[in-house]
């Protein structure tokens, strides 16, 4: 999802070359052409969209990347794109008790409580966090990048920040459940407020870009989370939600969700170690072996699990996901070094990771490049 933009000196001289046809690259092209520039987009994959991919079986789609956008107030640019393009979207919510699975044994139990059941126990923490958000974060929600620097208190891990600020274990666990299955890493490692950059060195080299010493210094420390998504034909009840009883970064599924009552295809998310070299094939083997242990109706005590086959895995792929600096680099001001690279040798970098790995910031990052530098 790295996007580098080589800027021409004037709109009529040469086209602006954009490497990467993900949301950031497409939005950069849209903004530049609105200013009179011509653009050429280079994309290594056969489809555009970056991480916004899906698997179709019949008329039913199964998301392999971006999944939800909360509302038109927070995800304003996402909402505009969805509305203007005519893409279908569906209301989504789940307030039931999920099934919890042990990925090693295959044991499955129903969670004792839903998040709604737990709300009264953490209501005070939620209210306090909302007050903090409104006072410190909300006004900056639409900005891309941290051009005024990153406050030191936000460079520690999310877990440490929540603990230091007196939030309870139950509230912290909710953060973990919202981060780990979807590729954002361990809350004991991930900085509380992170500026992540997609142009990791190997990705830049794979794009055949000439890497300067300055770029090598800035991008070499960037790490990524090993993360995979899949679409798997399963025998679990349609519409059910499964989550790992304990999150362990071994490359196995962390969540298995059947989104549609009319389909036997479930969407899976697998999480591996940060900065690991685990392969897609290794993760796929873990996907098959793990789900095979509990692939049945959990309400039927006598039914045996049905093994998952290669054919059942309709789609599976890994992502260079959530690239980011660690606490040390954030405290050493590496973002300032990154910011200084914008425009160096007529190259610019845009991604949703300039703020956080969500579709909204990917779109805004592309807009920001076109608006700020051209």
C-alpha cells in the first residue's frame, strides 16, 4: 500500500507517476487530475484497491481487507467514496456471545458474556476515555501526519498507557479484542499513538526504486505485523463469530466470522509475530489445521469436526500490514526525518498509515499529497 509520487515540475510537462493503486494512490491521482495534472499509476497486482479486496461466491462478497466504516461523521471520506461510487453497503453489528476456541486443542466454549453484558462494569472507563478522546484526539481526527511532533506519553505501548492512566483490566481487554484479530499487534508492544509508514525497504526495492541513504536510514527501522485474511468454506453455523480464547502470535487464525446467514463461507484473520519471516504457506497450513479441529456446529455435542481441505480455502493471502516505528524511533523523532523526505528527489509518500492503518486515513493521505505538495 506504499505509494510514492514522482512530481513533475508543471502539470503540462510530464505525468505524475504514482506507484500503487490502493486507496491512497487512487485518491492522490483523483486530486492531482482535479488540479490539471495528468497521472500514470503503476500497480503490481492484477486488481486495483490495495488491501480493499474481496472474494465472491455467487452474488455474496466476503471481505479480504477493509471491513467496516463506523459512520459518516468519523469516516467522512470513506462515506463519500462509497456513496459516489454506488457501492453497496450493509449495516453490521454483533451483540451476541462469541464462541471462543483453543487453536491447539480445538476446544470451543461459549463466551460467558457479550460486550453488551460487560458494559456496566466498564462504563466509568468508557465515559472517561470518551472525555479524553473529545478533549485530545477528536479535534485532530481529520489531520494526516503529526507535523507538530508526537507527545512523549503516546510513544509507549497502548497497554502501558492505559494502565498508567488508571484504566481497568476489562477495558484494556476490549482494546486487545479490537486490535489483535485485525492485525494491529500486541497491546504490550504497539505504541499508543503511532505514525506508520508503508515504504519498508524491501517493498521499495521490490518496486525498483533507487533508495537513497536518507531513505534507507528512515525506512530501515520500520517493522510490519505478519497478517493474513482468508475466505473458507466451513460447517460452523452461519452468522456465528469465533475468536481465539487466548491471542498468540503464531500465525494461526485469531478470528473466524461467518458474516452472512446465506453463505457457508467465513472470513478469517490470522496474526503472526511482529517482524517475523513466517510464510504464507505456513500460515495457510495453520489455518487448515486449526479450523479442522472445531469445524462443526458447537451446539451438537456428538457431531465430529469436519476436516478443512485445500479446496475449502477459497482465498487466502498475506499483507505487509501495520508498518510502524517502535517506541525508540518515535522518541528519537524519526517522524521528523520522514517528513523531511517528502519531496526529496521529487518523491512523496502517502498512505493511511500516516495516521493509522484504516481505510479512512489511506484516502485522506492521498488527498493530503495532492493538496499539500502540488
